[in-house]
């Protein structure tokens, strides 16, 4: 290694912050609800529309 190169030793350890951990857990729960809503909307609305468009295109062929 040349002059001025730096290689960290990795000895740094973070302290456990219960407030931050709680925020992360709540964010995960919110993300799961949003994911479920988007999947439901995809299955109910977007898939039937795509199937209709595909059938129209197949009839044109």
C-alpha cells in the first residue's frame, strides 16, 4: 500500500437504540400493508386489463 492509504480496522460498534429499533419495526409493518394493497390492486385491476388487451391483439393477428 502506498503512502496515505487507509485501511479501517472495523473495531467500531454501534450502541443499541430502542427508539430507532421501534421505528424500523413500525416501518416494516407499514411496508407490508402497502405491499398487500398494491398486490391486491394489481390482481383486481391491472391483470384483467392486460388480459383484455392481449386478447384484442390476438384477434388482430
